[in-house]
C-alpha cells in the first residue's frame, strides 16, 4: 500500500532516505512558530478539519470547489476538508465576538488540503502557521503582524540576506483601477491579472488588461514608482522603529489574488529567487461581516506561512539542525545487578520532567551507546557500585565529553545544568 499522491509521511530522525520528510524538522519549525507567536501575545486556537462547503464558496466563490476535497456526508450536508483557516477563524470570531476583548491576537497551525496539481513547493496537503489580528483598524496592527512574520522566520536562523517582505496595498491598486479602467470593468479581473504578472508572459497579461481597458505600460510604471501611500508609510515607520526596516520594502507587484483583501497586503520571498513565496497575507476588513450576514462587523488582518517551502529553504540555507536532541539522557545499564536501581532513577528523572530512555533488555555496552547516539541524547548516565556497596551515577555530557560522579539525588540537577567539568583524576599517593 502506498500513500496518496501529494501527501506526506513524516519519519523520526535518522531519515530512511534523502527524500523522506522529517517529523523532527516539522517539530523544530512548529516550535519556532509557537514560541514567536506567544512572545507577541498571540493565543492559540483551532477548529475542525471538516467544514460546510458554503463557508468557502461564500468567501471565494463557486470556482474554488474544483480545488477542494469535498463530498456529501451521511447527513446530506455538503462538506469540505479545510483548504485554509481564515474562514474558520472568521466564523469562530463572529460566533463569540462579545466574549473576548479586542483586539484578538490568535494563531493556529492547521493541516490544510487542496485537490490541485502538484508542483515544486506545493502539495495537496500542508501545515500552515496562521496568525490573525481582529478588531483593530489602525496600521499599527499591520505593522505588528508583519513584525511577527519577520521574527518567525528569524527564529529559524533566516536573516535579511535570506528573505524580504514585499508590502503593497489593495487601496492603492483600487485607486489606480478607478483612474484608468474603462466604465463597467470589474476589479476582480484586474487583480487577477496583476497577481499573475510575474508568472505569465507579457502578451497574456496584456490580454487580461485589455479586457478592463488598462495598458500594461501604465501598470509597470505604477509598480516601478513604488511610492508608499500614507498607510504604508505608517507601517514602514513602525517597522523601522523596531529595527526591522532591512526586512521589508514597498513592491506594488504584490496584490494577492484572493478577492477578500481590502487594504495592505504583503508576501515574504526568498531573496535568492529559488523558491515560491514563503508567506502571504493582508487586511480583510469585510470578511467577518460577510460570513456573519452582517451581524458582526470587525476589521481583521492575517497571514499564512506553509511548512513545505519553508522546510526546503532551511535545507538550502543549511539551517536544518544536524541533530535533533530528543533525550536529556540515556541510562546505560552495563551491570544487570544495578537494573532495579537504574529503573528507580529512570522513574525519578522522568517525573522531574526530563526525557530519558534506557535499554529494555540486557545488551552489550557498545550497542547501548550506539542507541544513545541514534536517539540524539545530550547525556549518558551509568550507575556504579563502590567497593563499600554505595551506588552513584556517572554523568557524561556527550558534546563536551566532560563527566562527573554524582549522588543519585543530584542527577536531575546536573542534567539541567551546563556541561559538567571533567571529573578530577584520582589523587596521587603521597611521596
């Protein structure tokens, strides 16, 4: 039996082959996302992976159905596996908006599904870091969210030499459209043309623009000018005050194809141009009102960052950890008469919150040590009995090769401390 096309198996390290996906790398990425979000005061939420199909068609139109895993359930309901998280968030926020003080600063790491053609950096499922700020219309909210995006990538070791956030505005493009488009033209067709500008040949773009009466040269001139609107200037100023100016620039070539965006939009790109966009988002001030049939009207903005392209970028920049330390310690049992004492220490260390493993059955010393290395342990611990019958522990920090002898009651403290100093050599007999 093989997995479905476009889906992934995640294996623990060491990986069985070079194309396998690492569960440990996924955990590393998720931890960076969660830790950064919490530093910014964001709270984690989640929702069901299966939602009513209408939740997505109301937001994105009927054309999205062809991209979804959807079916009629046993209750006769049209449902779909979630292709994105924003509609679920909008539904949840509208349902209980009076329960929470504004602004809401929420994040989630859902698994998302889309039935579409596979290509480099895009599968039929992926995990995504979603961060949203609801109930704040001031550009300070946009700056806060973009700063979170930047710091989420920095937490993985990426720098301003690796990525840039390209900042644009649907308001600026709307004003451009109203000034240049022929009467009766629809903004959606225009936005789709701009969104595909960098991917499609010029003749295809010009054909789309001809439909709304706008010349391609006028579009290129607007993009090249790069003059920030007052709202974008405010966002840039706030990011500059944080020292994050090197990570962001105005680029009207970004417009975001989704129709629900209403203000500033942005995307994070690999500066070397080897990968698809790392993340994207913007302001969607009308979506909650639309999905709640006008009952709740809250400004909102957010972004999504997928794990597929990000994992590939970390490998390319050699920022993927060489080893993933899974264990604080591996308990070596080389003297089977000390197994009961070893098991007692094992339980004590685990109850103290430390990750510890041990050999389930008797095994040779070299086999035990190899197992410890394979599991990425930080320390080895081995019990020894003195000639007087006392039992103590020899704690070794593998990276520094330093070790010390410790009473059993002190082992947990040593495992949490800095690498131990080398054990002193036995005293020489007096001359």
